[in-house]
C-alpha cells in the first residue's frame, strides 16, 4: 500500500488492487477513512478538521489522483503527490 502524500500528520495511500469507484485512503493516528476524488468521505472516521484538509487536497490534486489510479490498476509504480503547504 504505497504512500503517495503526507501532510499535517495525515498519510495518504492508494492500493494497487483496489476496487471501483476510484478512491484513496487517509490515515491520521488511530483514524482511517476512505475518500473519493471529489474529497468526499465515503467510509471510515476522521476528525472534521482533517476531513477539511484532505478534501481540499483531493480537489487540488484530482487529476494527479486519477493518474495514480490508472497506474495502480496497471500494477505500475505510483507517483508522489505534493502535500498541502
């Protein structure tokens, strides 16, 4: 499960063998959640302040996330995506 970005204590990962619809996984301490590329929480639990950061990051990097999703589906190495500054 490659880490593709890290910011403000949040780790963003994308699985190679995951299912549709396109999504990524976010981890913060004991919290873990799944988000779609629109930045919407679709499963799991995460503090509201972190959800806002993850959602903003996802919207900014939507095209990068989709490119990584396609690479993951082809079992190719994923690219790191810039964190929030």
